[in-house]
C-alpha cells in the first residue's frame, strides 16, 4: 500500500498518511502542519477551529503548529517564528515496521523574502511525522547549515481535542493533578516525562525527548471571544499541552539538535 497520497486540506496542499493498520493523519505542506490524526479507533485527536484560515494567508488555528526559531514574543522576530507560515517540501514518505511516515523539509531558500531577511542564518529543518495503531510520533531536526552560530527556540504547539475543558485533567506538570478552570497560560521548565492528559475515559500519554519544557494553554471564554479565528465556545473543545525548548542551545556551524514527541 502507498503510505502517503497528495490531497488538499481546505485550499492547502497536503499529504494523507495511512498506516497498514488503518491509522491516518493529514499534514499540510504549509507549516508542515499536522492537522488531523486518527488512530485505529477512528477518533479524531486534534482540534482545528472551524474559523481557521486554510488558504495560507495566516497560521492555522489548531493541529500541531511548528514553532521555530522563536517562541511567542520571546525575541525580536515574528511571534512564534516563520516555520508555521512557510511552505515546506516533501523529502520522504514510506512505511517502516508498520508505521506510515512523512518527512518535510525547510531551508532558507524556501522562505518568503521578508522572513529570510529577518533571520539571515543558514539552517535546515526536517520534521518527521509517523503514525501506527493509536500512536503518533514527531521528530524535529534542526541543523546549522550556515557559517555563523545561532540560538533558537522550538515547540510543537499541539491542540488536543477534548470533550470539555472543564473535565480535563493533566498529570506531570505540577505536583497535583492540574484542572483548567479559566484562562490558562503557563510555561513549565524542566519537565520530567511522561505527562498524561485525561479526558473522560481516555488517557493520552505524552513523552518528549530533547524538548526540556512544556507549555499548557487555553484562552478561556474572554480571550477566545477576542480571537478572530476561533468561535466563542470552541475554547471548551481543546487544550494545548506542547513540548517546548524555550532556551535552546547555540548551534555552531554543522551542529544539530533533535527533539522527539510521542502521543499514545
């Protein structure tokens, strides 16, 4: 069987991955954005706002945005960096030990001129997405392909689809079980995986390597109402629990960093 077929998501070119056991995922080339993931149980696990732009005019609201080389406003560049609003290339697809995978790549020549001018470093990014059974695995590879050193931040800003935010519990970020009772935006530095997201009778186990930190976010009712690309009540349908590297290493020419993320 073919691991990946070309398709569209909204107006965006995309890859539809299908594992031999029936697990599926959809990744848009715009942003190398994992926008849908269904395990063999057939249930969608990722939230995407019904009001999100799906035409490449702005970042997608939902799924798993790739954050690089800056997190939020922690730097002088564009918020959350340029990776999530750039067009990546398909580098490889296939099936390996029952896992369907795709690798997408981004280099300076792929960037819009304004992004290349604002961050003039030689780099090579590769994102590998793989699915099998009720598991998804992502690996972000950052390599310094230029002549000067650079520092960076990175994250995989996962919007987990939930039944209702009021009943969700998160383990592993605080000493006690975490419940989201309103607007919530917190950075946890130096987390020890695995983390767990409990949504009714479903528990998602989250493991990360290379990513030293985690971010938990939900806009709450007031901030959701202020977001043009989110319906007022959609905040109840997701929580972001994301692996992050907020103070990344300074990569010398030729050096690389790899972060891995697994959800099951």
